[in-house]
């Protein structure tokens, strides 16, 4: 069964710069953002990009990583054919050895790539935090008839010496590449994400394997050698959030990034879900100015206003200055800025726009009704900004005259 592209995730590094956090487990399974592991991001990116054949190259302390990935079901990678496959070092008829570098790790698993029979090979790192559509990068690779494509991102000049730095011509072709330069000429950094045409990759891996002076590394050896030999190597510019989790400080900063009011990395995006072995939605987000008392709150909620004596189901959003009291908000409900909701049921995926008031408790006409002053807003209802609903249960019938999503 042929695959257009197979993904190979390099997840075997020791991660010694994370100190005690990686003493007993591989860096890709270090906890991140409350409910994730670092490797959740690259596995989710593969799944969301339509890549269902994924090899995970393991080496250092692999037990926790192997157990965590399992059959790949959490990321929809449990397939009858291929799916996710764990690839540790192994002993063959001619012996075996630990992986000597990133390039050697792929070289030792050529038999797996051949089994999958792809046209292209996507090489990824298992310790980066980001969301990326690899299918778009493949389209770029094919459009340029490239031999290799390297994803790149602008970094600060202060950080540039930590990465492979490149320079592109007007067509996007790489004309200069230097791994971790002391005095960088550019701040366009390699993300450690590569797409190769398979046969072209094989020829360079073979040559690199027999070079006694090589460190067998993609950044130090493979990419520079491809450029020196005249290969068509292009840079694919990425303009969204990306963090290389290589140090304690970078891991801390990436976690802190999630606490910003409008974080660059949106874990609540339903169009690009970051999946985890821990089922469900992301951990709830509670802003600094928020007040919460006597509540039950499910995961995936984002609360920026105040909530009192209420129950919030999964994925509820409460915007700034909104006030929720004595109410039940059902899954996916959205409460706009400055809205007031008191003694109400808000149905699944209902949208309550800014400055809406939903409160029937002061309307004496509805106190004795069957609803006892409780307002009910139906599922998928869309209550327009500034609306006032104070007639209790009869709000249900009003939904027909209000705009729906």
C-alpha cells in the first residue's frame, strides 16, 4: 500500500539540558500546558495534515514514550495499515548500534521507509511546540520541484546562534546555510522540519554514512552537503507560533505563553485540535481579573468575567466584564463582553453577544410561572448584542425571531 509521504519523528534524544525533568523519561513526554506532553503537538500536526503513516524513532529512556503513544489511537493514527510505528535501535545480522545522530537515525530505518513506499519523506523533531499543516509545505515542495525543503522562521538576533541559519534568494531557494553560527548573517532559522524527495534523501544518507568525518546530523552535514552538490533546496517560511523546547528556560517560557490574554498558540481551536492521551479538551483558562465562587467548571472553559454559583460545561467562553450567576451553561456556550446572565439555562453552542441582559428574577409577571423566573435559551441560539430578555421561560419562543448561527 503506497503512501505519498511518510513522517519520521526524531524522538530519541536525551534532553540533558532539561535536567531532572528528563532523568527518567524521554524529553518528548515531558508534561506541557497542564494536560499535554510535548510530542502531542507533532503527532496532532501529522493527523490534522492527513498524514497517517508515522514512524517514531526512539532511543533514550523509551518506556514512558512507548507506553504513552501506544497504538496511536489518541491521534487517530491506529490504522489497519501502517499508522504509527515505534522504531528503537535494533540488532541486525551485521550487528547494531545506537543512533549516532539525526541523519543516522533515519538511515538505520530506511527499511521501514521502503516498506511504506512513499514518494516523499517528512523528518520532524519530537520536542517542538507548534501547529503546522505539513500538507501545505508538501505543496510548496512539489510546486518548486525541490529536492529538499526546510521549514524556517524568523527568530531574534540574540537567539539566532542557537539554530541553523539560512539565506534565501527571491525564489525561496536556500543560497547559504550555517549550523549554529557564532556570528549569524541572518535571523532566518531552520525549524528542524524537512521534506525530502525519497531517492534524493537516500543518496545523501548513504554518502554521509560512509563519511568518517561526519557528525551524521541533518543541520551540520546533510543540508550543507545538499547545497554544496547543487541540490534544489528551498526554504518554506512559517509565520506562526513555534518553540524549540531545548532548555529549562524555553520550556518555562512556552508554558507561560499559554497564560497570555490572547496567546499565539490557541489550544482551544476546534479546527486544529491538539490531541492527547488524556482525553478531553484543554485545561480551563481563568484570567487574572476573574472572580469565581461556588462553581463546577468543566475542562476547555475560558473565563475572563465573573462566575458565581453556576455550572459551566465543557468549552464554555465567558468574556471580559460578563457576569454569570445562578446559571447552567451547556457545552460550547459563548457569553459576550459585559453580558449579564442570571438564573438561566444557556443551551449548547448558544451565542450571547456583548451587553445582553438575561435576567427574569425581577419581573413579577413570571415569578409564578412554571419556569419560576428561570430563562431558557435553546441550543445554537444567537442573541444579538444589547438584547434584554426578562420574561423567563417564554424566551424559548423568542428564539425564532432572533438570529441563529
